[in-house]
C-alpha cells in the first residue's frame, strides 16, 4: 500500500468517524491527488479552522480558483458549515477531507 493510499484510508476513516459521512472513494481519491504534495507535509496537510488567513486561502485557492465558484457570502457559510461538521474541537482537520466536504457541499464533483 502506497503512502497516498494509506492517507486516503485515513481520510475516509475521518469522514466516517468525525463527520458521519460515508466517503465516495473515487471522489476522495481525486481530491487527495488534487492536493498534491501538501498532503505529505504535516503543516500543509491540515487546515486551521480558527485561522482567518488560512480560511481565506481555502476560499480563494480552492473554492474560487479550483471549483470556479463566484466570491460571495455563501462561500464563507459553506466553509463554516464544513468546519462545524468536522468539529470545532477537532484540531487536526485534514485538508483533503475539508476539500472533499466543500466539493460535496457546493455540488461541484464535476470539477474532478
């Protein structure tokens, strides 16, 4: 099993255990690959739900540039909703899991 496959399995477990969602493994794999090498870097692999600049980066680089969404208050609400689902007390919010949930939230699976 490759390192990436191990991470994808860990992300699927996170979705099931912490978010109560059954992962679409095909989409989760595509989202994880889309994150590139950042998934192997401990700092870059996670998203800080309380860091405004980090959330702005997720909004600009992922939602607007990758998914092609228009900047609006809905994007902030979507991010807040995903952070609530993942659990505010959960310190390790994996980037791939956050991106997966945002992709599902905005129904933009077609981007992958």
